[in-house]
C-alpha cells in the first residue's frame, strides 16, 4: 500500500525553490549588513514559498 507523496511539480516547484533561495539570501544579507530593510526581500521569498505550497495543495485537491 503506497500513498501519493504531494511533492510540488512544475510551476509550484519553481515557486517553492525560488522562494527558498530568495528568503535565504535576504535573511543572510540582512544579518550580515545589519540592514533591516533587507528583510523585505526575505519576506518576498517567504511569500513565494507560501504561494507555491498553496498552488501545490490546490493541484492535489487539498489532499495531504
């Protein structure tokens, strides 16, 4: 008995991975430079990840 793993595919995967990279870069840049407005870049990355996971959830019909 195997269950379907809800791994993002296609555009959802691109959103999640790009969001991870942007969030990581923004967070590290804000920490290294002590420039708090750079956390806005990290927030964009977090939002992209969220959008990717929502898109993936819709594609799976809400299944986990």
